[in-house]
């Protein structure tokens, strides 16, 4: 029985999962030890812009891994 995905599909899929995990890791932090003190670090570029873009790139990569099919050599029989 032949699998729908090839080894390359699984590698691309793992890369996409890694990008999503990296995006969520980039969102971590910015909290404050004291709840009475506001920490403006939660609004920095890393958490507001970079992390969501990395997560989105991961989801697009996973979509690409699902849709991509390696080229097969077609034999013309006449």
C-alpha cells in the first residue's frame, strides 16, 4: 500500500510545525512580577508583529506540505 505523502511531504510538515512552535515561543513573556506595575514589553515588535507572522508562515508551510506532490516521470506509451 502506497502512502499519500512522501518523505519530503513529512519533512515540510515538520518544518511547518517547527515554525508554529517558534511563533508561540516568541509570544511568551512580557509579564510583570508585580500585578500593580504595568510592563510595556507586552507590546513590543516581537510579540505583536513577528510572532504572528512566523505562526502564519508555519500554517502556510503546512498547507504547502499537504498540497505538494512530487513530480513523477511519465512514460509515454504509443
